[in-house]
């Protein structure tokens, strides 16, 4: 049986699709899956499962966007799929499948009352005709990558027994110095000085075993200026790692962390797939719909809407509030 699974989106969107992918694979013993996804798709899902036979990339931006759409439409019609799961609500995306006899599972309006991952699982339920319990996000991780990360951290004086708190201050390659659209700046960027103060206080925090957490920030070279600014005002509390993009390494580093602190970003979802405890900051978006899809005790979602000044966006969430949430999560990990 051949299935086309469609999700055009960024890293976090694709991670939220992995529970439904797992459900499809578990429900059809002989399934062969083709993924139709965006430019991030191959990096995120290329090693997800052997049942994924092909990954088609649909780049919807730039001068070649129309040509790409025509090319994808032709490939879909020639492939002869038995079923199509479309996890995008966009009618423009779903229009690719008009006129096909293939069974299409698609919802044209988002269900804001349930988490995205659960809504995707609900579509798979319609196809298989049986209830599917919640399945957590997952990503393949190379054991070699974990070993390399331990070696790298050791060079910075971080041992295998140290508690590691990983801070993620950016989103989608942006920085506080080159922000993108105003909505994202207001609702997805926590002030750099807040990260500095948080890193400083976390590094001085006494854990039950009388040690201090090691606080790290890992950024790509184009975000180095942001990292240096945060580190500068952390009183030496933050270890800054600058590395070219390497997804296997990045997953392993997140898995190694005992706590991941981040606004609403793709790396937050990668942390959930690595089962790393999370403290996440939300504004404007609802974590019940697009927050970590994991055990409730494994994450804390802080919302600007729960502060006295929600109109300030993410900056309305105080350092003290985030620090207290971090302390609670670190105590859970022992």
C-alpha cells in the first residue's frame, strides 16, 4: 500500500506530525510512504523510518514556486497512491489532489480545541476506523552523535555527570539584531538581557547534590553576535557553543540537556521528541494547541497572557518566573 503524507512547514510543524506518521506505519503493515513537505522536511525526517521511501520537497516561495507546484501536481497524479493524508489545512495545498480517485483524509479548518499532533492522529483514526491513543513525537538519533556531543562538552569542562541547562534564545535563524516580522519579534523573542540574567542565576543555583548546573547556548555562526551579547552579561554563567548547522549533533545536544528553555520554536518541539524536560515561553499562541506534545510533568508552559501586562508580548514574562519554573523542573530530574 502506498500513501502520500503531506505537511508543508518548518521544523516544529514537521516534528508535530511524527505521532501521526508513527500511527500510519503501525496501522498498515506493508505501507510505503512518500512525504510531500517543505525545504526543512528532508533534514528533519530523512531517517525517521524505513517505511518512508521518498521525500518530495515543495518550495512554495521564490520565482520557481508556480513551476514547483505544477511539477508536484504531475508527480502526484503519476504515482498512483492508495491514500493521501494531508495535515495542512490550506485549500491551496489540498487543491493539488482535486480530481483524483485516491482516498483523501484532510481537514480544511484547524481544530483549535486540541493539540495539532492530536488532530493529525484524529485524521489517521478516520482512515483506520479504530481509536488511536496519544503517541509522542519522536526523531531518529544516531548513537555516534551522542558520543560526539559528550566529547565536545568535555572540552568545555562539562562532564557526563553535570546537569546541563540549554537555553535557546532565537527562532528560525533570526536574531535580536536582525529581527523578522513584528509579530514574531513581539511574541517569540524574549529579551537578550533576560537570557543573560537567567543564565547567571541558573549557573549559581545549588542543586540537591551541592553542584551547579552548566548553562549552555548553542547557535549557528550567523547568530554568534546574539550569543556573545547574552554571554557578556551573564557574569560567566553561560557557555556559548557556535557550530555550523548539523542536525544530528543538535538533536544529541538537546537530548543531553537535563532542561531545555525556549520560546515557542521548532527546537522546543525537537526537545519534546528527545523527551528532554522543557520550560517554554508563549505569547499570542496557545501551548494547548502547539506546545510540547509530551507528558504534562515533563514541561512547563509560561504565558504572557497570565501576566499583568500581556500586551508587552514575551517580554512580559519575568526572569524570576522562568527561573522558578526551571528550579521546579530540575528538582524533578533529581
